[in-house]
C-alpha cells in the first residue's frame, strides 16, 4: 500500500474510532471493531521504519485530537518524550477522552503497555 494512502487510512480510522467512542456512543462491538482497524492502520504505518515514524510525527500536528492521540500512542516506544508532550496536552479534554489519555500515560509509565505498543 502506498504510504500516502496508509496515512489517509490512519486519519480516517482514528476519527471514526474517536467519534464512535467519545461522541456517538456506539455499541461496544462497533467500537471494538473500529479500535482494531485503527490499531492495525497505525501499527502498519509504524512498521515502515523511519518513513512511517516520520509520518506518525507529522500526524501529531493534525487538527483532530483523535488522530494526535493515535499517532502519539504509537510513537511512545520510539519517540517517548515527543509523544508524551502531545498526550499531556490531551489529558484535559472532555467526555472521557482526557481520562483515557491519562490512563494510557499511567499504564505506559508503569511498563504495562511496552510489549503491546513496542
């Protein structure tokens, strides 16, 4: 898959997952499906090495907080300081989103996600 298409898929899946989870109140089944799709897209982008990492870093500046969150999550294992700067800015967001960001940071700092996100 061309990297530009993959980046577009990442943006789309992050927004779909974020809206379904924090705004639309979709069913757990649908949210889980969208989470899996989003995780796979971002993991694939990261797996491209330096080109994928560069694209993830660009997504930290995206206008959507959901895209920033997904990109920062996948950058934790390779650009922790930069990823945590973005995540710390998202902690204050409403509708449970900020709480989930905070929990991600806590779990990361405790070492519980390093293998999963590595």
